């Protein structure tokens, strides 16, 4: 039996034993409908917004440990980070193996957080953090509130040194424009089970989605972090035009992040 299969079965078994107590039971049908698992989307989204998940996640030793090594370096909103935690902890083990990719890493805090969780769960996957680490490139001022150079206060050498010092050998930092670094990331990773698109602006979100989509595993999660944030209408427009109108996908969550699934058989268009 392949090593990944052994690890996956082990993690699925552990997660399955905890899910009933950890995640809320929802009064909706299970299974995939219009390219989304409504039940699971409600478990995470409703569970965080209205249910018991905030306190459960805060009290989870794995979440606390991941926060301890990343908190000073991340500006991600807590609910968003909790959603990613739940996806990695309970849902990635149930789909094909694939690395995690993050478009827009800023100071690396969220990538550190995800890498810590994935390593602690022994998922056998890498986290790839893509950023210029020098601030935003040109933006489309017809729709983007952000400007070139925003999020520029990053000491890349210090960040790389910190990642090495805490032993996160599953975290890869890819420095440069997405267009210049993605192909190398793809060759190294092969496929992706989770794409966290956190780059705020129309051109960056469009490029990230269009580029990663063909390399997602069956049922992989594409998470847009800023497309529902009031200062990122450009990101919203990219999702509206590319994901919804052009590709006809339906979202699995709209809170706290916009989450879509990538199914190979076209179930997203049913």
C-alpha cells in the first residue's frame, strides 16, 4: 500500500471519529449538489458564524500551536483562518492528495499557520507561498482600491530564516510575480488540493484562479479570501466574471470566505 494511502486512511479515521462531536450536525441533505457539498459548507460556515465552532477551534490544541508560531506575522481575519483550519484538519484528508498553494502571502504568517497544521497532521503535503514579498504590483485603478506597493514591509531573508528555525520543511516560499514563479511551483507540486487566493486585486485574482484551476485535484477547494471584503471589489469582480459567469460554478460557502470546489466531471455546472 502506498505510504500516502496509509497516512490518509489513518488521518481520515481520526478525523471521522472526531467530526461528530466537533462539527455541527445540519438538517440538510448530504452529497454534492450543483458542484458543492451543501452539508459540509453549512458545517463550516454556519458553524463559525452562528454555531459552536469559534470556541471549539480556539480551544483546539493544534490550532493554538499553529497560532503560536504564526500570529505575529498574519493579518488574516480570525474567522477566515478558522475556516482554513477546518478545511485542512477535517476535509483535505477525504480527497485526493495535493499540495496547498497560497497566492498572496505578505509576511508569511498564514502560510506558516497552514504548514504547521498540515505537518502536525502528517498529511505529507507541502504549502507553497507565492508573493513578491516587496508589495503589490500594478493594480487596476478602475476597480481596485489597493495600489502598487501596498503590503511592502517584509524582510524576506528574516522570514526565510524564521521558517527554517521552526523546522517547517514543508513550507516553500516562492519570491516574485505569480506569472514568473507558478510554473516552477506546478512542476514541483503536481496538483493542489487547496488554493488560497488572497491577493486582493482583479488582475491577481483572475490570474491565480485561471492558472491553478487545471491543476486542482478532483473536489479540490478554491478559497477566495478577499472577494467578499469591502475594500476588494476588484477581487469580487474577478470571481463574478471568471468563476461564476464564465465557468458556471456554485459556491460551497459565502462565509467567512467564498469557497468553490473543482470537480473534474463538471458537477459544478449541474
